[in-house]
């Protein structure tokens, strides 16, 4: 990657902001803070997006199903971000049609879905070319072999897909192009509070280095609480549940379109998506209490997803050619994971902020909220504003000059 990317930060460097974790949230924060004029460093222990940010369903969406849990402001914000990303990153974020079949016995009722899709369309700005519709039965045979026995209605609506890892790298590249120092692999092994902020000890492929910052951002995703424990004094943490979600890759593309399916066993939404020349099938929600570096799909999760695929596409003969597992960070609570809020939460103290949860889609909006808090603590940046994340284009790394 171009810019100031090195695997070894300059010894004893001083920064306004150091960000730990090069997933989408860390990438967003370093881009926003560097654009605002702060002098920033981001540290990633593996490669950009190597954590959850390359294991998502790769949807840039408002989250139709979050309307069922009344998360209207999250859906509204995400739809706004979707529309912005479609224009800022046209090579990385692209619209597609999503099909929802309703069968005799489906838990979701046609009136509920119609109400949800209407609201979704209203919240996304009522674009006439993105209006949902009912697919007439005469067109059902064109739906890639979707089971028609018991099929009552098929709805189609508009949403967007991305390549999550490439999107993360593009945001990192945007920060680097404005002068941020971006280091990977670089693992934060300890940090200590100082009168000015924090001293941060980093392990790189060539040894250890120390940097100083006025503000420390913990964007460690599922590792956030482990990172917090490496900081002296411990800055506090949020009680969370880590929830594993897997995807299977199947070697034959079912369709260029996307399918939003109701799991017959538990009613959860499961997606069947085109992904390059394969099919991406996911996801699951399985409680996880191990080491986030060791997250792996289980046999029960594979069976669950393949069972749903076979149920809806009985003649599909693609084979599993890959799999991935990621971890959601959800606020600790009792009850099902499916109903938990997907809103981002922060834990802060005077020179520190940790990000918990949130969505890939909303990373830019989250970063702007973090930036507002950094601004309150540090005051205006000494350098002038270098850009505005609402306007900075994002291009895939391979296509950059
Ligand atoms: C199965 C699944 C599907 C999802 N699907 C979608 C979707 O379709 N659309 C959507 O909008 N959202 C989706 N999400 C949510 C979204 O993927 C996540 O919210 C987002 O990727 C989290 O990004 P993050 O930067 O917080 O965490 P991560 O991407 O996990 O980044 C944290 C990074 O910190 C690094 N790190 C850890 N410890 C250290 C250390 N000591 N030093 C340096 N670096 C360290 C890790 O290596 C990692 O790269 C999904 C989530 C899951 C689990």
C-alpha cells in the first residue's frame, strides 16, 4: 500500500491519535481524524480487514430485518450511508436486487413484508428505480431454481453489496493518502497512560517500538476487551457477547441476484448471494466464548446452512469450496441474539475511546461520532482540514496509481 505504510513506525513518534485495529471501524476513524487535520497512526496486528471485516455478509444495507426490532434510526442512518457509499465507491459498492419468497407456512406475513418494504423504501429516499415489487408467478421459473411448491408470493427490493476487505483497504488507503501512518502487521502489546495521553508499545515483524499519542482509539472489534486489558490503568470495558456467524462458499453461482430466505427451522433470515463466481451462503448466530483468533465454523452451522439451501434450491448441485467465520460484538443481555441491538456503543475516558459493535455499512457515520468526541478532548487540529469523508472517493487498492 502506498502512502506512509511501513511495518515499523518511527521510534518515539508522537501522534495526535493512535488507532488500534485495522478493521472497517479503525479504518473509518483514522480516515476521519486524518481528514480533520489530526496526525494519526493506525496499527493492525494481521492484515487490513483480517478480523470480522472480511467475514461479513458483504452487504451495504439498512438491514430490512432491523425494522422488525424497531431500530428505525439505525436503518435510516445505514440507508443514508449506503447511498453515500454507492456514489463514493462505485467500484466497491454496487446495487443489486434481493428476492424474498413467501410460502404457505412462512412466519413472515405478506402484509408485514409489504409494510416493511414500504418503510425501507421511504427511509431510503423513495427512488423510483429502487421501488420494491411483487414478481408475477409467470416469472418464477426464472428465479434460479427456487422451489415453487407452496410458493405464494415473491417480493423484490433493492439493496447493495460490497467486497468488505477491499472496502476496508480502500478506506485505509484514503487515510494514508492524506498522510496518516498505516502499519500492518503491528500488534499493540501494551499501553500506559501518561500526562499527555498514552505511551503505546508495538510489536512489528522487525522488533518493538514505542509511540506516544494524545488520544487512543480501541477499534479491536471482538478483541476490544482483550486490548483494554493490555492498557494501564485499565480504561474500563463493556460487557459483551461474542456471537459467531459463518458463511459457506459454493463453487457454482446460483444467480446474479440475491435471495433473502426464512430459515424453516427457526425463522431467521439467511442470505444466498452472488460472490465473484461463487455463491455466498450465510449466516449463523452461535454464542462464542473462546479466543477470537481461533473462531472456526462448526459442523452444526454447516448443516444448518446447507439444509436451508437444499430446502429452497433442491436441484442446486454446487459444492462447498470455502468457509469463513466472524464474530459480532453484541451488548450482553439475556434472550436471543437475533433481537439484540446492532447500534454501536462507546466506552470513553479522558484520552481513550473504545468502539463496540456497529455495522460495516455505518462505519463512516460511526467514525464521525468518534471524531466529534476526539475534537472535544483535543480541541481543533493544528493542521488544517484535509478532506471530508462525505466527499472522499474510495477506490480498490489494485486500481490506485
Ligand atoms: C457474520 C457477520 C456478518 C455480518 N454482515 C454484515 C453485513 O452484511 N453488513 C454490515 O454492514 N455489517 C455486517 N456485519 C457487521 C460488521 O462486519 C462488523 O460490525 C465490522 O466488520 C466490525 O469491524 P471492526 O473494525 O469493529 O472489527 P474487526 O474487523 O474485527 O477489526 C478489529 C481488528 O483489530 C485487530 N486487532 C486485534 N487486536 C489487536 C492488537 N492488539 N493490535 C493491533 N490490532 C489488533 C484485529 O486483527 C482486527 O483486524 C457482520 C458481522 C458478522 C459477524
